[in-house]
C-alpha cells in the first residue's frame, strides 16, 4: 500500500479514538452531573470548546498527549469527583459510588468530608449507592 494510504488509515484510526474519547467524556460528565442541568450544559459546552480548539492538530506527539489527557479526564470524572446537593435542611448530600468491583471507593474518607464540611460551614450526609442508581 502506498505511504499516503497508510497515513490516511492512521489518521482515520486516530480520528476514531478522539471521537470515542469525546463520547466517553460526555457520558462520564452525564453520570457525574445527573440531576444538575446547569452543570450538564456547561460541561458539554466546555468539552466541545476544547475539542474544537484542537480539531486541526496534526502533530502525532501532541495528539497522543491529548488522547492520554482524555483517558485521565474520564478517570477523574468517574472516580475522583463527587457532586453534592443542597437539601431542604440546608445540608449537602452526596452519593459516593462503588468501584467497578463493587467495593466502596476510598478516595474520600469521613475525615475528608468532615474537614470539607467545616471549611464550607455545612453538614455532610453520606448515602451509599450502586452505579445503577
């Protein structure tokens, strides 16, 4: 196969990886901000802006860095952020998901939550749930 065809196939494969990463990030942010329309809209706009900004990048090293960044961002959204909701009692409630193996994630400890609550001058309530809830 001529070199040009090989390059075109590589570019098509890279494009597919980028689009797949974009869709994964959209789903991850949808899971994180499930009942927060404002955050859903803002995060979608921000993702679209970043992907559009880098749309014409051709440097393979930069593209690989961006693909690694997509993976890291998805991991952060899925495993390192928790969204709290203000309750009628004036406290914040957050659902801390379980990991893929069903074990409770330990990225936030009770001490962490208490410290955050103290700094924000609010109460924290913990509700455990499975990823399907």
